[in-house]
């Protein structure tokens, strides 16, 4: 893998707690953009950004159409739209049909980010109650990126990380407490 330029993170049930714990430990010198797709069930992602900001050492904002993926910033997929990363590392929003019963879909984000970042991408699949993200994680690995899965035994809901392991496999399978140190180590050399 080349030096990481982006980290994509997907989660569902139990994700807020996992994201709060993860973001609290990410190094402020992280030389990568962080992009999150979380199934919240809410029509407004601003509350999620506000809650994550209380714990994150990096700024947390809602990703917006045609805006660039900023290094050292956490950008969250807006509610009701698929979030895609274009080849110029700018965001695109889509109202295409739901994928895995979800919009935004983790698979859509992971696959588009894999196409844009190739071997400079890290994909992280956390706790959740469906299989969204598993196929996208496989795409990340196919493009030469790194796949990290939360240990299903450590997840609040094991379905999503287990699907990631079953469908994509993983370069690392770690408990949540070890995730931020691993990301810091992979990104800051």
C-alpha cells in the first residue's frame, strides 16, 4: 500500500458510540481525509456531526456536493443521499435507489472511494446490523487498499463486521480500542 490519502468508515447499529471512541483517539496530524457513512435513520445529519464533534480531535463537517475531500477533516455522508468520491477527490451526491435498503450506502461510498484512491485508501467497517459495506470493502482490497474490520466479538452488533470478514476478508481485524492507534500508525510515518 502507498501512503494513505483517505480513510472511509462505515457503521450502522451501535455506530455512534464506536465513532465517538474512534475519533477521540485519531491523531490531529493525520495526513488523510476521513469520510464516514453511518446509517442513522435521521433525516438530518447535522446532529450526528455535532455529537461527533464533541469527541473528535479533528473537525467534523457534513460532506457537500462538489466539495473536496479535505485532509485532516472528518466528513460525514448527508442523510438521504449516496455519497460518492469522484476521481478528483471531490464529492458527488446521488439519489439513486437504495443499496442494501440504505441511502446513504456504505457500499456506494467504499466502491467510489476505491476507484478514486486505489492503493492509498483505508476502509474501516464497524458495528452494524446489515451487510452494507462488505462488498465495498472487497472493492477496496481489489484496488490495493487496506481493509480493517472491527472484531465482531467486540462490536455492539456483529452482523456488519462479520459480513465484511465473510465477503471481503480483512488485512486487520481488531477490537475498537486498537483501531485508532492502528490508523495513526498506518498513516503517520
